[in-house]
C-alpha cells in the first residue's frame, strides 16, 4: 500500500482545468491529496471532446473538511489510474492532429501537427469529418493549404450551424451466429450511449441470448469507441452419445499359447472357444442419448446431433427380448460374431481322421478334428479349425483361427488359410496365408505369409528355407543353417499389398510394351495415309489401332496413379523388424519394406531394422 498525506486545506475553493471531467477531477484530487467524497465539485464550464477535437472542462473544487487527510490506495489501483491517464493522453494526441471550429465568420480548419499519414490520407480524414458534420460549401484548396501549413487556421466553408452527431452502434455477427460484436462510434457534439439505450439498440438488432451485460457496462462507463468488442456468445449444442452393444462373451481373438518351464509351448490350452449355455445373455444394447439443444445469439434453437443407435443383430441360435435390447442364446455352443451378427455355433467334432471315410468337410461353425487330416482332403469352417493330429498335404480354410496341436507335414501339397491366427507345433513344406499372426516351434522349407507377426518360439525356435513374409515383425531363435540354406525374409509391409504392388508394376510394363508396338503400327499406317498409299483393307486396322492406343494410354495413367498410391503407402510404413535371439547363418536374404540385405557372415543375438533406406543390424530387442 502507498500512503499519501495532504497539507492542511482552507475552505477556499480552487479552480482546475482539463480536457474532460474525469481527467480534471483526478488532477484536482491528486493535487489536493483528497478523495472524491471529501470535496464538493461544481462544473463551471464543459465542452465535450470528439474524435478530431479535444474537449475542455473547468471545475470548482471546495474541500469539505478543514483538517489534514490521509489517503491510502493500493499500488495496483494507482498503477491502473496512471495507465488510464497515459492511455487517454495517447489517444487524444492521436486524434487531435486537426481541429475544426464553427465561428461567426466561417468554418476554420487548423492542422496542429503531422499525423504520420500521407497528405492524400489526411485530406480523406478531413473530408470524412466534414461530410459527417454535413458542412456545406467547403473549399478543397484551403483544406490542402491547411495541411501544408501546420498550426495556421484557414476558412474552409461559409458560416453555418454545427450539426450534432450522436454515438451509433455497429454490429458484427459471426457466420455461425454464435458470436456478436459491437462497435460504438465517437459522438461529435452529441450524446453517448447510456446502459439502457445500448441495451435497447442490441435488442432492436435481435440479439437476445448470451448478452454479456458486464461488457456493456464497461463500454458505457469507459466510453470505449471505435473498437469491436464481443458482447454476446451463443451456446453450442451438446451432441448425443452413441449407443453401444455390451457383449457378455469373449469377443477378443488375442489367444496366447502357454510357455512351459522347459521352453516348449503348449498349443492345446488356448481357451479359444467362447462357450455359452442355453438361455445365457449374450449381449445388451445401450440406447443413445438425444443431446442438449444450443442457441445462437438471436435466440434460435440449434438442434444437437443425436447419438447413433446400434441395434442388436442376432443370428442363428439366438433370440431377442421383447424390448429388443437383450439377446439370448437358444442352445449350448460357441458364441461369436460373424458378418456383424452374434451367432451361436455348435462345434462339429470329428473323432477320427479326415480321410475317405469322411470326405471333404464344410461347416458353418467350428470344427474339431481328433485325428489327422490326410493328404488331398479339404476342410472349410466359418469358425475355427482345431486338429489334434498331423495335417498332411491337405487344404484348410477358416474364418477364425487354425490350431494344430501337433503340426504340418505338407510335402509341398498343403495350403492353410485363415482370417484369424495360426498356431502349430511345427510347420514343414507348407504354404500358409494368415490375416493375423503365426506362432510355431519351427518353420522348415515353407512359404508363410502373415499380415501380423510370425513368432517362432519354443525350444527349437528354428526357421530354415522357404519364404517368410510378415506385416509387423518376425521373431525366432535360429535363422537359416550352417549349410547356407537359402532363406528369404520380408517384413514391414502387408504381403497382399506387396503382391498387389508387384502386379501393378507388371501390368504397367506390359501395357507400355503393347503401346510401343501400337505406336510403330500407327506411325507406319499414318505415313501411308499421308501419301495416299493406305489400302482400304488397312483403314479399319488404322482406326482400331488409334482407339486401342488411346484406351491403353488411359489405362496406363490409371495404373501409374495406383502404383503411386501403393508406393506412397509402402514408403510410409516404418514398423518392420526381425529379431533373432540366437544365430543368423549365411544364405539368408532380409527385405524390410523396399530395402534388402544378404547375410554373408554369421550373426548372433541381433535385431535387423530399416534406417535411412538400408537394412541395419543392431543388438537383440526383446
């Protein structure tokens, strides 16, 4: 706090002059070291200032008491008052570079000082003011002379009455009508807004919601002009919450085999079947919420976006409650989601081998084979396929997972495909295409493609021969063999995307070759046509060749666009790594995205990754 003391004051009055009432009063109080409630104030003379003319105020100040008074104010309040005074002074300095006086013998213009504006801009300022005051018969030559000869007064118009201009309000509304701003013009000899008249102006403009009355009061009390200030804010609507489906059975396909203490993997205990009982609640629909309405500054209702409703979709062996919000199972079996519908399938079990006694098998649920799957037979399942014996040169297709408790002895005749994950004790001489992950104890001389990961874990952890491709990562203990067996690994790109990219590249090359042949034919026939030596029999060939060339040209453009999209997608990928905890032998070729590396020396305990366009070797990452 700052304590300011005052000298003993006489009852005699003192006269103070200034540009406006508040400035003059503050000057008097500061000089007398008194508060406003300690003095009597009489206005002797007051002339309002304008944008282009300073005001004048004369006050008579009489102290109420005859004793010494101490005024204690906060330092923040004192600084705030000083800021206001300085701001007022700066504004007045900016706005008084010319004055116009209405006198008996004419209208006088005086340009007091420079404005840092060009002469043309100063002329425009003065003309704008003259027009706002409706001054008639003004002399442009004298206006120019006043600008050129500062501090000298010139008659610019004949005598006439001064037009009084009140303050007006200008509005600025945002495009979405959620915000309103207002600008109050400086009155020129006229009235400024009161709080009530300003409220009326806003109401007449239709602004009824979210009005910031504190802001209006500040604008009126502070006489804030020529600045757009926000005075109304709408209310944004609150969108509804989407409904959802709560499932009461296992929907996740993240099955993990158990790693035993001896390092082997138990592929039998996966708990992959979501068993349900008859009458069991499978799912429940949680309804959406409607949301909360909003309003713009004109009071118009803004409707929220209601939450989306998700209906229960039940399939076979299910029943919906009367209100449509709950779904129950009608049988004992396996619950799963197929094509967006909740269904309950009975697991089809084959207690012996799949051979001539069973023929090929197609089932719309899950299949459990207790024996082997013999060469030449096919199994197709809408759910999972689990085989407890050995899969020979057979074909297995599953919409879910494939679980092979022993493994695959494919003899290069086996093909396995699933949209989920594949688990096998071992994989030998087989072709595999999996949308999820592949997990096995060893992979020998096989072509394995997985969109996710390929994990060769367990006691052996061996991967030798063939072609192994994974979207995310490849992990094994031993890669290749000391005999230099050729083993190709590719990681970091979806195998299907890579195959599509290679196919597009092939089609581009083929199309370019065909266009080259056609171009030669068209050039030859064109020369013959120009020399009138083209036989009638060749005219049709000539026309067809041109049409075919244009067709191939359009096709080539589309193929190149598709190639660019695929290439950009491939280049954007940066996820592929190969982790080998044991040894990598020579004869292995590693490709990560579009970068390749041949392994010529033994490596151990390594992770291979792509950096700066090259395949790099680093320490093993768990």
